């Protein structure tokens, strides 16, 4: 089949890693008889520089018309001036909101061969394989009022944690659908004892859990979960939580994998069943300090391409093939600098991409 893929490489190491992900996709296309039509667009700082805005309407339209969006990363010190209103991250927020990419899936697993890269003890890491489902289009990031103003006593600012029942139910459904294909357990994380929005969250999550008779939905407070995630990570499977908590927990969960350079993500506009429009990006960000050096780890971007095949193209076998190829390259001992372990064979971005492609061709 022919699929249209919008590619937004963005800033920093974004272009370097998306190039490798596209290489893996082309290899898959050849192997399975598909074709991918890639169309590039500018996003983030690159778009601010060239087009005066982090994301033009034309680029959004390109994304809307595509089957899936492959995204690199945005941001960097060049665009960090707090006095300037236009910021690279606005490209992300605009995409998330306009395309209603409400379900952010961030799988994290402990790779046994990289255990020494994690600050956690191997016996704590052992068997950890979780997927965090973060609500991405609501909550504290988007709630109104959201503003800053001057008062007689000084400066003041407010953000609002606002959730409607339908926003909670659709994200919990995403988690339950994923759980059906995994261990059938969902942990919903909230701050029920302090926040009214969390009380609604817990109530709705319980109701949706009842709709999924085969899935067990349990609840945990965010502070307890923050501790449990690094003390007993292997007890969790599917986690579902709001936008702000999810942002924090997914960075915390990254320590299980040993490096951010391995972690992919999907942002979906619907349930993870059939074909859903989604945006796929590595979670590591633009890493400006290593940009252009050819040392960035492309595996998170390549694994994001696997998620793209799974959730937006409904190509499970192709997705699995990419994941197996990445695993095989790691088993062979190839390592980019961020995951270099004793005795590992050090490779750069392009070489790592080539190694995955080689596995995909065999
Ligand atoms: C993420 C990032 C973004 C977020 C930033 C860049 C705005 O941290 O995708 O986790 O907070 O959502
Ligand atoms: Mg984050």
C-alpha cells in the first residue's frame, strides 16, 4: 500500500535522527511491498527562522492530509529569549491541539544489556516493561484561565487544571484498549486527595474500567507513584494519567531504559486500534549540545517509526520487524555514545541507522 507521511525534522538532532528513521521505513517498504511518500515541513525554531512562526497553517494542513507524522524535535538556546513570545515548542502545542492528539503513548522497558546505564539496580529493573498513557490535549497545559498579570502587590500568574469527563473517559479507554493486548492491568494516577479535577478523574476512570470487564483498573496517588516507579517498576504495566503528571513521570520512567536515546512516543487522535492519525517522535528532544556531531542515538526515532506503523498504518508485523531489528543490533553490541557500555562497539548516528537497515534487509 501507499502511505503519505509528513516529516517534520525540527531542530537540533531532530533532522539527524528522522533521516535514520526514514531509512528504516524505506527498508520496510522494500521488504513488505509498501511505498511511503514523505513530504517534509518546517517546525519549531527552524520554522521561526525561515517562516517567522513555529508552525505555518500550510504545515498543519500537510499533517492533517497525511496518514501519519514523523516528528524530530524542536527547541534550542537560540530561541530561548524569554522576552520573545514565539517559541519552538508552540509547534508541538499547535499540532497536539489542532489535530486533537490527546493520547500520548510512551513505552519504556528495561533493556537487560543496558542495565548498567541505569542508576537503578539490575534486580529492581528486571522485567520492567511499561507504557505510560499521558493525556496530551487538556489539563494544566491548556486549561483557562491561563495568564499573567500585574496586581498592586506584584506580578501574578495562573494555569488551570481543567478536565471534562469526556476527556478523561477517552484517554482511559485508550489505556484499557492497550491493556487488553498486554497484562490487562491499568494503573490510573491522580492526586485525588488534593485536587477536585483528580476526584473527577478517578470517578470516570472507575466507570470506564467497569466497561472493560476484562481489564482491572486500579488507582494510585501521584506522589506514591513517583516513588513506586523507581522502587518497584516491574509491578506496573499500563499507566494512565493527566498531561502534567504524565510529562513528569515519562522523564522519570526514562531512567529504566538507561537512556532517553531509546525512547519512542506516539501521540494519537483516537483509540490505538485500526488506523489512527498520529504523530511519532523520540522523547529525547533536540539535544542542541550534540547536534551536528553525528553522535546522536537514532534508535528512539527508529522505534517511533515502528509505533507509526503499528498505530497509524495498522502494520503490526512491520512494526515488530523494526523493533526486533533494533533489539538485534543492541544484542550485537553496537552502541551510540549515550548507551556505550564496557566492551560495546561504538558507532555514530548514521552507522547505527545502517546497522538497523541491514537487519531489516535480512
Ligand atoms: C514532552 C516535552 C514537552 C511537554 C515540552 C517540550 C513542552 O517535555 O513532550 O514531554 O511538556 O509536553
Ligand atoms: Mg516532557
